[in-house]
């Protein structure tokens, strides 16, 4: 059924030159094994595997997906057509790998998941986990003694900042 909706949205997309959130085929789900409330529900666009959002309710997951789409539009010149199959593109992860020892500890203490259970690139951020809030920033300060410098909250920047503090 999702693929049928995606085909219809795809065909309708040729009638417009710009697309908004409602033009995309939406899928939502409940994560049965979620250990954190803020990832209990998920939302994504059919056939667009890399743009996913989570939330403590289905509505919150959809709202977060709207934010992700808005951010994507701001940072990219080409926007995938609604319903089109968008291949997964992996971004470099050199900076993350360089600080893997910090990443493992950070994921355990701050994000609450195993670092090795997911793919994290140099452009992954706290926003991807819906953790760019004051509570998380305070937790980072208590655990690692730093306050992330940049509001983008890229994990690679945070890990480098933790490494710099540890190096002294």
C-alpha cells in the first residue's frame, strides 16, 4: 500500500515545480523495543531511507520529520521528488572514527544506545536523535565537562571538543 501511495505522490509531483511536506508519502510506526520515550515513534517518507525522525508520540515524530525536511531544503539545492526512490548516500566518518573511544562512551552516557548499533557520519548531530535540548547539553557538561560550541551540535565537533579538553 505504501508503494502505491508513493507512486501516486510521484505522479502528482509532476504537476508542481516545488514540493512541500504534504506532497511526500508519509509512513509512521511505533518502535516496539524503544528503551527511550523520545524514540518510541518513527516517521519517514516512503522510498527516502535517510530522512527519518523520531518522537515520544506519532505526532511528535511527524513534526520532527517536518523540521528535518525543512533543514534538508535549506542545506541542499536538489530536493528529491516525492515518492521517488532516494538511494542512501553515506557521508564520510573519518572524524568520528578518529574519536571512536569517545563516541562509544558518549553514546552510552548521553544518547543511551550502543554506538556500534548505528551508522554515524561526520555530519551526524544531536538533532538527529532529537537531543539538542538544554537537558542534554547539561548532561554533556556534567559527564564530559564541555558545552558544545556550535548550535549545529555535530557529534564529530563535540567529540573533538571532548578530546581537546582531555588532552589539556
